[in-house]
């Protein structure tokens, strides 16, 4: 497209050049191409018999032919400048008789029109070019000034693909809530006859990747109405008033095509609490939020317009935005359970070639805590690995490798590691595994590896077999014991400790502090929470005083240390008792680099160690197989 425009401009320039040359030929026939210095040279050599300088032309009568002619006509742009240049020479040659006659126009002052008229012509030319460009921009619909206050809302689905509730899995209750909105848009009389009103707005709340945006798209696909989607950040501009203008324009567009659904993704970008933050509020964001509040539930009516919004930060939204009449319902979209994960895997597996060995139910059981986005990414990474190896379909091995890559990063087999560091890593990871195995409530060990992945030199994977909605005090305490297994093993079997346990200590300390200060699991402090689940909102919470005294803070620190010390002693007792098995696990790791859950269980039970299972992460533990 750009090449065509460039060729058109070049063509226009060529046509103008040809036309200009043609006009010169018409209005100035017989002109001789002589330079100004050549004309002066003819006078100096006394070759000019007579001349006449008038009307932009200089006509010379010569003694001898010049270029085959004794009469030359030369264009002369400035007669007065030529008069000043040649006047003394003309007077001398006229007195000596060389110059027989000459004709200059009268020495008159130039008219003001001589200057004004060209300026007027130049101004008209600029205006014509301006009007031409503006008309082209307006016709193309790209006038930035006219569209600056308009909402850049996408009409319909951005990729043109219709999404329905069949494409959303693992959210049955959420779909049931949204089905009411679909029914109202399809058959409003069913509700209005008994006086029911459709909710003004529905807020989808949940962790990232749980399918909030997909649910909104499915509502639009099921209802068969117009779907206007926009991001919360699209309202915010550096100029005050632009965001409010875009909110008005968005709802004006929705009213014109009603019934319609307006979907605002990441609404926390514009719906943040007003008047909060260091240094005062953000005037542009507050005006935008005020306009949104008025449009959703003000003096005007928005019949047939339903607002859907999504956020993973409901704690920072303004309370006026969350009240009934604006967002009447908050629908929590959480992490799916095992059945939901299996259904999600079936949806994302539709366009992929799966080997007969792939068992989606087994994958769902082994991926506790995964969101819909995580499961989609797992299948995609497995497909990439299968394509890299040239296989026509992905198998369980690909899924196992993809899961390990997602959880810990790719293997770094090319890294050169000292034997001492390898032994330390083997002892460290064996300590984790042996401690976890001896804890009744701890998740079973799936795999142990001393192959570097990501930032870690080795890893011990333990993955629950079933989803759990709660954590008991004993489970949290035994998790701390398992986390300290690496540090305790280093101290017992290497008589030294390293920095490799830093992340384990951080996680163990956080768990212990949560037990004491958040969940009321400390007998000395009682059933009292001394922390908040809300994240710090700078400006609102920066200078908030603690809800407990310094004396209580000291007790919390003492109790946290007591929990860690108790867990350390219990872990020390386990590893001292099973020291020989820990050495066997470490030696096996030094020889084979990786140990599966089945091999580890056989070693701990004194049975012969079986061959390695290549899909250890997706294989149930032996006792539950």
C-alpha cells in the first residue's frame, strides 16, 4: 500500500515538471540558456551593439554571431539588479560609441503588490494542501483529535471465534450464575413479568488464569448479543477528562446496539479506591471512576446494557463500585478441582494429537493447584516437546517432561559442578525425601533429582494425590519438618551447612509465622489473628499502626522460633534414625542423578530398587497404585 502511494506521488511530480516546462516554452519562446556571468562577459568584451531590458527579458543585438545568432533573448528576473550591475559599463560604452542604443524601464519603486501577491498565492497553496490532507484523513476515519475521547472498545470477539459455555470447563457453578444473565437477554419478559430486574453488573473475581475473560466471552456467545470489550487501562490518559469522555462514549455505543454486554477487563486499573495513595489521589483516574459510577447507576438509564468486569484484586476496588446497583454480584472463579481439571484438559486437548498412552484423568490427579491457563500451557509445552522430537503425537513422557519444565525450568546438564557440590546436593535432597517419607500427613515423594534446573542445583518433588480444601496444624508443622530436611542432613552427615537451604528456611519461617500470628494455632497467644490477608496498599496502609503491642510482637517472634526449633529437633531425630537409608538414597543420586518415587519407596522399605519410570511425576505412589 505504501509503495503504491509513493509511486503516485512520483507520477504527480513528473507531470508537474513536464507541465511547467511546457508553460515556459509557451510564454517564453526563443529564450537562450545563458548564465548571468556570460551576459556580463559579452558586455565586457564590447560585443553588444544594443540591448533592451523589459518585462523579465533581456534582448541583445551583437556585433558577431553567438551560437549562430546575432540576436539573443535571455530571461531576466531582476531588472533593477541588472541595472546596478551593468550601469557604469553601459555609460562608458555608450560614450565611446560601442553601445549604439539601450533601453531600460524607468527607475520606479516596486509596488507593494509585487510582494503581497506571491505571499497570497503561497498561502492559498498551503491551505489547499491542508484541506486536501484533512479530507483524506477524515474519509479514512483516522482523525486523532476527533477520536481522542472515544472509547476503543472491540465490537464482538477480537478473533472472530464464537465461544460458548461448552468451551468453558471446570466452572459449573459459575456458568449457572451467568446463565441467568443469558436467559434474561434472550427472554427478558420472563423476568419482567414478576418484577425481577437483571443485575446491572457482575464482577468476576479470582486468581489469574482461572478463566474469567473466557467466561465473559462465553456469555456473549450464548446470549447472541453485541459484546463490547475494553481494558481498564484504556480509560486512563495523561489528560484530565479524557477517561470520563471514553466512559460516556462506551455506554453510548452500548445503548445504540442494546441489548449488549460491556466487558471491562482488569477493572482495578480504573476502579482503584479514590483519595488513596501517597501524595493524594490521581485526578484523571478519579474522574474516570466517578463517570463509571454514574453510568452504571445514576440518573440515566442503561436498559439492556449489562456490565461484566474481571479482576484479581478486589481488595483495592472502591466500595462505591462494589455496592448493589452497580456490581450486584461477585462471582468467584477459583482454582478447579480434580474433575474440573480433567474437563479442562479435554477442552484444551481437542486440537492436539494424543497418543493412546495419555490418560487425562491421571494428569488431572497429578496437577493439584493448576489453573486452566496452567493446564493449557502444560499441553502446549508437551506438544512442543513432541514436535521437537519428531513424534506424530504427544505421549505421557512429553507431559511428564513438560510438567517438570514448568515447575522447575529446563534441565542444565551442561553446567560443570564440582564433586563436592554434587555430594552436598545429593545429601541435601536425600534429607528432604527421607524426612517427608516419615511424616504421615506429608505429600508422597514423586521424584528426586540433582540435575540443575532454573536456580536450583537439585529438587525433591512431593505432590498430593487428592485436593485438600484445608490445612491442619499437624500438616503445616510436618511441612516445616520436611523443608528443614536438607539443612539437618547437611549438619548431620557433612558436619557443615551451606546456603543451599536459604529458600527452605524462608518458606519454613513463613509457615511458622502464619501458624502463630494468622491462624491462631499458638496456645500462648490464643485464637487471635495478628495479621491481615490484604496486601499493603501504599498510602492506605503505609502508616497504619499495628493492632498489637510490642510485647505481643516479641511473643510472636518467640513462638515462631519455638515452632522452628521443635520441627528441627523432630527432623533431626528422623534423619538420625534413618541415616543409613539417607546414605543409600544419596549414593543412588550420585550414580544415577535422578530417583523416581517408586525407586525411593523401594529403597526406604528395603526392597530391590526397580528400573526407572520415565513418567514418575504422573505416576501414583506405590501405596496408592
